[in-house]
């Protein structure tokens, strides 16, 4: 089983002797196993003296960036990412939100589009339960969760954090909006507890309030999918051979290809688009 091309012969004219084979095997055993691909064997980024090219300023990473950076890097290296892009017609949803906005504010609730997106995600995750799972690499089993906690990316002065809204399937759109506001405020104030950032089954990253047309969000392992939401834009859409203005919401779904295949990803985003267009379904009370 020895590759003789790698053995150095010490016999006449470089002939490989039995002792050479034994010595080669002994060296291999003493060296230990080879470094895994994607681990210690990955090439490092070269060090560069940037000051050699002009003035620079050094600024330390925030505590959140120091914690999140290695986790994101580990997810990117270990999880085979694929991103499915889609869009949803939210014309009626946004009209209903604006109509209910003042009434909600009177009850102390800020009714944001994210609350509606979260409610639609709950419906999609109930229809596609393996999107609400985690892969156990040791046993080779898929862990299907019987609870539905949704994580959402929150932009804070110190960096990005992901609060987790628990039991999202038991809350209507108003309750989701109220809890979103509460968790977001705690995130900005740096008052989130460790428990409030754990246990998420699915993640939503909404950048619509800032801009953008699409992006490829990084899955935050051990979840298997993350939904990116960009800014909704009004554009002409054909309906019954007539161009009409519609408010279209870009969706970017990154998923773990070991658990989810492309066909299921398209089915998920299609279902999500239909759920966002069904205003009555989004506003339905939770029993």
C-alpha cells in the first residue's frame, strides 16, 4: 500500500530497499494524520504593511465583532451555502399596514413591515418543517424542532446582533411587532441577555430600511437557512396583459445545501411570496 514514488531509495543506483519502505512508513506514522482540508491547511492571508503606501489609522474591533467574526467564518467554511433569489408582491400588504398603522400606534405598537414578513415566515416554516431543523454531523441525523423561535438581525452601534423572538407561531402580527420593538430596543442599548440570543430556528436579515436590491446572507449555524429582505420598489408588472404599478419585495434565501435542495428552496420562497400577498392570512388571529 505504499506509494513508491514517494520513497527515497538508498540501494545501488537509487534502488528502493525493504528497509527504505519500512522507514518511510515509520515516518508517516510518527507525523500523525494530515491536516483536514478547510482547517489548519487553509492558506493564510499575507501580512501587509499598509503604512508603506500612505497614512493609516488603526481602530479596534468592537466586542460584538470579535465574537461574531469567528462564528460567521466557521459557518461560511463549514456550511455549503446556496442563495435563492425571489420577489413578492406586497402591494396589498403595505396598504393594509398603512391603514392599520395609526390604530396600532394608539396601542403602543409600531407596525413595521418586518412583523408581516415574520408572520409569513412562520406560515412557510410550518409548511416546510425541515427549514426549521439542524444537522447533527456526529449522528448524521436531522433534528426537527417542535418549537418555532425566529432570530432577526439587529443593527446596533457596536455591531450586528441576532435577538431571538420565541414562540413566533403563537403570536399574531401585532404581538410580533410589539416584541420586535422591545428586543430591538434592548439590542441597541446592549441589554440583551444570552438567553435572548439563543435557540433560534430560522433567521431574518432585513436591510429594506437602508436600501439594496439583493444580497447573500451568511447562515448562522446551526440553523440551516436565513432570509435576506431588501428594499421594496414600485415597478410596472403585467397583470392580465396590462402594466400596473406594484410594490415588489426582493427576497434572498441562503440555505444549507446538505439539508435543503434547490427545488425546495424555490417552493419555500414561492410559498412565502403567496403568504405575503394574502393580507387576511397575515392578519388572522392566533387561537
